[in-house]
């Protein structure tokens, strides 16, 4: 695959081309590109919080680095996860913080 291969293309390859297209074109192409009302930084903060709340910890492997690239600090990400713990559940936050720590240390 070429250097301009998207993360979803790398993950799915040719297995689910419609899903890859929707992810790349709609989610990241249309939704994430709308910056008039929410910046990429804000979208990352919301996404990280939502993923923790839903227990989708594995997805944080992509979204924590994206959040850092979009201007979030490690402290802001940690604080968001800590805050969400009281609403989404302690075990979800422990899992998210454990993963965040690994990502920050790598």
C-alpha cells in the first residue's frame, strides 16, 4: 500500500471497502473537517471522552495520538478521562488511563 494509505485502509485492507470508504470519506472527510463550530482539538476531546464512556478503549490507540496532534496535552487527556470516570465508570477509566500511560511513554 502507498504512503497515503489511511489508517482504516491499513486496518481493513480490502476486507470491507464500503466501511473504509464511509470512515475515510464521511467520518474523517466530512465530519472531522467541519471546523466552523468545533475545532479538531475539541472534536478529539469529545471523541476521547465518548470512547471512554462507551468502553471502546481499543479505539483510543488511534484517537489519543490524534488528540495530541490536534493540540491536546497529555494532562488534558488524563484530566478528561479522570472526569469521565465519575459518569462512565471507574473500570473504564482505569483501562483508558492504563492505555494512555502506555501511549504517552512510547
